[in-house]
C-alpha cells in the first residue's frame, strides 16, 4: 500500500515566496503614495469644512468669526505664524483682533497634524465679516508631506470669502 503525501516541495515553496515578494515590491510604493494622498485630502477637507463653519458663523450670528493657527496648547491663536501644523481654532471674534478673549466662544478646533504632514499658509488668520467676506484676509495654503513640492496640494481663500482647491502652480507658498 502506497501512502499519499500532502504538502509542498521546497522548490514549490520558494517559487511561491519569490512571486509574493515581487508582487509586494511592485505594489507597495503605489499603496504608500495612495495613503499619503488620502491623508492630504482629509486635511484639505478638514480645513475647507472649518472655513465653511467660520464663514457661516459670521453670517448667521452677524459678527466677525476667525480661523487661526493654534498655539502648542491649543487654546489661543499663534501670531505671525505661517506654519499651521499645530492645528487651528475657529471662534467668534467680536472685536476683530484675532485673539480669543474671555467673551468669545471657540466653535471648532483641529488638533496637531500628523508628523508626516505640514500645512503652510501665507497668513496668520482668516476673518469673515457678517456678510461672509474675508476682505484683507485672502490666503494661500500648501499641504505638504515628505514628497515636498512634488506632492504639494493647495487651497486659496479669496477676499470674497470663497475657498477653492488650487493647483500647486497657482500658489506661492512653498513646501519646506
């Protein structure tokens, strides 16, 4: 009586592993790029959403509302800052000074960004008036990661208060 053998030979196992390694080597770079793109898109969408909240608040409450980069503690605006990597704050800015006073309410916050992402703007705040305009506060933002300028994404906020996606060549803000 002959016994039936189950299993793989060493050659079959090595061939299978070789094919798997080749497939992983070709798929991994594309997957990493896709994950980076998704992280930047999420950050971009977060800012776009909070800009809409800021503008809507100014219009519905009939007073100024401001979006500004957060300090390390996350409780006050970072003055004269162009790096927004600590996150940002949205608040009622009743006196239009870009500072959160005791009688002003914080409406939304964004926590510190992932260490893999950077957000750079050419302004230290955007303030919307009761009509939804951001006169004097037009802004450009660059969203950056380890790819630098090659992977940069952009956003523009116009004086009229409109926020839009920008092509990298449209913005003057550079990735570090």
